[in-house]
C-alpha cells in the first residue's frame, strides 16, 4: 500500500508529492478511509483512493507515468538481476 509518493526530476516534474493521509479536520464519510496503526507514523486514517485534477499540462499524466515507472521497477527489477531468467 502506498501511503505517500514523491517524485522529483521526472520528465517535467521538479518535485511533486501525492499524500494519501486523510485530513484530521473532516471526519465525514468514514467508509472512504482505512484506519490502521503503523509504527512511527502519526496519521491513523488513510484514503482508499484519490482523484487527480488540474489544468491542462499541469503534470497529472506525468505523475501517473512516474507511478507506472515505480510499479515497473518493483515488478521487473528481480527479473533483471536473476541469473536464472533467460534474456532475449
């Protein structure tokens, strides 16, 4: 589960952070939050989902591309370093 994602120097993004911690101000719609005690982290409420919105050319697609790059690194990095995997 990703709680916070920060990316810098990726395509046009200099520094951008996506934080999924739920606000402590608004307690409405508790079914949209996950409550979990995670050691070393103050927040106990996390959002189940988030929406990206903004003006054209503001970096929404680039942020998603950075998340995709992270997912590829996680799923493909073991294959790249495993000597038992045959490379083409």
